[in-house]
């Protein structure tokens, strides 16, 4: 990850690692590599909120530690957000492991950005809003993130879908046609069928408002 970030061209204005309570040497390694790290409580929503509050850059990209962006990521973000009609965007995640590319799950995740709002938020679907699942590499304007109140802190998962609903009030939601490679560790641990069932089940729980159950049905994988 460090070499990937150093190789970005153009370079980002800021790089901030947000650590959600790791118990290994992650924070020490980040600092030794010369990067800034912010330590927070556990939870992606909490971590994202804290990270956005701590930076000053106008455009912010949330990048998972197990996700590798293209070398021109910064320029793609700038070009995309130059369209003031776009409020929130993401790269297209390609789920990949050391031995294989998970094309079926990758396709399912892409098509789900269309059928999920049709099922769960039809009023948004009619407006052309997509639900972006997985905040592997989502980006937005910091000012607008703060304006909508950021992520719901109590959300253990599905914080990215909740952000889409909030950002839809301000403009378009777009998935850029550029890959980011993200780890298949969950699929490797659960198997493709179980993984896609869990993704679907958690999405339904979010849609019907059963947020307290989402974390239980989406176990952590290290």
C-alpha cells in the first residue's frame, strides 16, 4: 500500500491513515513509512467521519487498506468532480485474490448498484440514483460530506449505502469506469455463494431498517 500511494501521479494533497483499534504493529509501520495516522474507535463509519474531519483537502477519497487504486487516481477524481452536478462517486471495484479474479461477484456488485435502489429506494431509482456498495474508493467534496452530517456513527456496515442516500439530495451518484483492485479475502473465507448471500442479506436488513442486526450478519474477516 505504501508504494502504491507514493507512486500516485499526480500526488495527493494529503494522505491520512485511520486506524480503528488495531492490536498489531500497524500504526508503528505507518509512521515508520512516513505517513500520518489517526487512531479512532472501531467502526468504518466512525473512522471515515474522523478522517474527513481531520483533513483539509477539498476532495476526499476513502481508500481501504486492501484496495489498490490506479496510478492516476488523483487526476480521475479531479476530472470527475469537476462536474459540479456529481456529489458522490467511486471507482469500480474488481475483486481479486492472489490466485483468481472473482468476476461473478464483481459483476453482481456492479449490477446491484442498479437493482438495489430499484428494490429498496424506488423514488431514488427513478431519479437515476445508484447505491454504491463497498466504500473501497469512494470520493466526494469534504464540504458537502460535512453538510450532510457524514456517516451515521452507529452503522457498523452499509455506511456507504447510507451516504449515497444522503448525498443524493445534493447531486448525482456515479461509478467511474475505472478499476480498483480490492481483496477477495471475504469470498475466500466464506465461499462465493455464502459471500453473495451475506451481501444480499445485509442489504435487505439495511433496507428495512434493521440496522442493529447488520454487524451480526457481517462477521469480520482478518
